């Protein structure tokens, strides 16, 4: 009997130990509880004061983590180690996550403020009916140049990047979809093409760009352009706005061949632990005054029509570099989820180019 009791005691201790380890891992991984909201977002992509205000209003503690690419975010969400309640992917990745059943459908009975959004930014191809996503920011990919180093008005198109005058003078963003996409558009093709002949032609043209490239970088482009280390770069509209604020000689151009029209949106992963808190946060960010504060802090274009009309500085929203009239801009394309096979082809072409 004593041995039996001793054995049972050992089993109980072992079970309690396992429960303790599980609880520790849950907390250390940032998993959400009923009084916690875990957000996974791009770096420096929200006004910290809004997080503080949301915590005070909701009574929830926000755990905020960041990623630097859609692919890194996707991998972590797919693995499910951390139970994120809010994630902010881009359009093509949202489409992929929907296809792979990684997202929780939104409950619009718990969301207030959808009426404030620009109607043209709803019901898009990557999420019909906005069943899973709410627009957060939007913008374009374009060119930024310094008029001290390049004649003002001389940069108008992607084709200008191939000008021999710019040998060893270009800064390119480190992204396969972006660089191969602009090359395809310079040839008159879609940046979502699956035509192998068009991709081969783009690969050949991209190789011709190599002598003009000074560096392929990420966030460093902002510093380099502000400090006039290069005369021209490929960048996103919001990043360009930051650069132009710091250096009045910089200009942003939406190329005449067209560009990528991108959207970052708020979604709720299927593994989320605080569904009600996630919906509460979405409603909080949809308030026009909060959307305006966030846009002012981030310098990206807001999809909140009421914020644009009533809260954001008129000088900002009248600047067609960052709030273009979409009806007047041809060939703006949203990235589509191309599938693993073609994403691999795009990545391979870009990797070969980087190695030149």
C-alpha cells in the first residue's frame, strides 16, 4: 500500500510539474489571456500613444511584437507557437492565409466604424466581402530622387532606372515581388504574370539593370536618401513621405507605367486567444480621430474616409503623390497570391539578380 501511495504521489507531482511548465511556456511565448491582447505588426507601424489609450480604455494589457516581412510573419503564425490576436499582413499574404484557413472570420456585430472607410478599399479581390480583413494603411511603390543630383522632373517612369547615366547610383528595395514587378511593368506586363515567356524577358531585362545598382537594402534606404548617399531609389510611398520631411530636395514619383497598389489590413489569426478584445481593438482603430492620429504618426495613407475629410491636414490629403485619385491612375495593380510554384520562380530570378 505504501508503495502504491508513493507511486501515486510521484505521478501527481509529475503532472503538476508538467502543468507548471506548460503555464510558463504559455506566458513566455506571449500567448494572450482574457486580460491581454497580443499584436503582431510591422516595426514602428502604430502610434504608441494609441496603444496606451486603448489599454486605459479597454483594461487590456497589450503585448506588441514586430516582424519585418510578410513571409516571416506567415511562418510564425502558421507554426502557432504564439497565439497572436491581431496581425497586420499585406494583401497577397491575406489571400494566402485565407486559402490555408489560418484566419478567423470577422464578427461585424462586434465591430463599429466600417462606414468610415473608403468604399473603393472594401470588397477587394484578396478578401471578397472583407470576411477576414479591415484596411489599415495603403500606398504605392515608386521612385524617390534628389533634385540636387538629378534634374527636377526628369524622372517619370520605371524605364528611367535603366538610364546609363545612373551607373552605380540606384538604391533598390530588397523584395522580389517589388523589383521583378517593376521590371515587368516597365515591359508593359502585369506584375502578377504567370507567363513564363514574360518572366524570362523580365529576367533578361533585370540583369541589364545590375550595373546601375549601388545597393539592395531595406529600411536603410531612408537614411541613405536623407543623407544624400544616392540620387535615386525605389521605395514605398509612406517611406518617401518620411524622407521628404527630412530632406526638402527629395521628390516621390508614381511611374507612368503604373505601380503596385498595396494594402496592409488587420486580421485575426485562427489561433487567437482574445477574439472579443481583437474586435474591440479593430473598432478602436476605425474611429476617425484615431485613424488620423495614426496616419500622422506613420506618414502612410489612411483608408478612413471620415479621417481624411475631417481630421487629416488638407495639405497632406491634397498631395497626389500620397493620395492619388485612383480613378485617374492607370495600371495600379494589387499583388495576388501566385502560389508556391510561381513565388519560387520570382524569388529565384531575384536571387540570381542579387548575386550579379
